[in-house]
């Protein structure tokens, strides 16, 4: 199954897509490609909204935005992998979470559309919960808790690194 089909299936909460992605040890490149499309769309959408602001129209801003998203997601996945056993009762590996969440983030490709894209972007919350629930066979509440813990870690990384990255890559 191709990357775009997996993205569509992930966006439509197909549990088989998350399970298949998590179990495909050779699927890291396709999952990274799906995330790349999502991140690029988010950055371009933000760029279109902010293009008239001084300092936010540079290639450095775009690079810093993508780098910040990648680092934040990586930290969130590491935290979720570390905390999966105590929270879910099942140990999840980084690769399993990475591949499943890559396709769960697919609605983010609509971020390129100002305003409407941001509303559609909210759909990533239920898709992410569904992905975690599916690959762990845990209760929805536990999947939500794990996702919140990952989001908190991701937010802390973004708050710490954003000023540094945007200053360096401006």
C-alpha cells in the first residue's frame, strides 16, 4: 500500500492503517515522507498567514519551523515510548509509535489552507488517539493520557528551542 493511501486511511481513522504502519519495520521512509508532507504544509500555511510580518518571510524561518516540528515530535515519541509501559501496560517501541503517528498526522496537510486548514488540522487529535489505542490495544483514556504526556514534552521542547532556532536561522 502506498504512502498517500496510508495517509488517507489514517485521516479516516482506519485502524488497520495504524496497525499496518506500526508493524512495518521497513516503513520508516514512507512514514517520514508522510510527516514531511504534513510538516511542509503546516509551515507553508503559517508562512502564507505571516508572510507580511518582518523577519517571518525568510527561508530561515521556514527551516526553523520544520526543524522545530521534527524535534518536538521526536521528543514526544521518545517520551511516549518510555512511558508506554506504565501508562498503557504495554511497551511500545519508538518505531511503532513513529510510523503509526506519521499517518495519524495526515490531516495536517490541509494546514496550507489558511483558517479552514487549521480547523481541519484539529482532526489530528482523534486520529492520534486512535493510532495509539490501536497499536497498544489499550483503553481510549490511557491512549489520551499518553498522548497528553507526549504533547506536554513536545510543548516544552518547542518553548525552549523556538527562540533559539528562530534567532539562529533568521
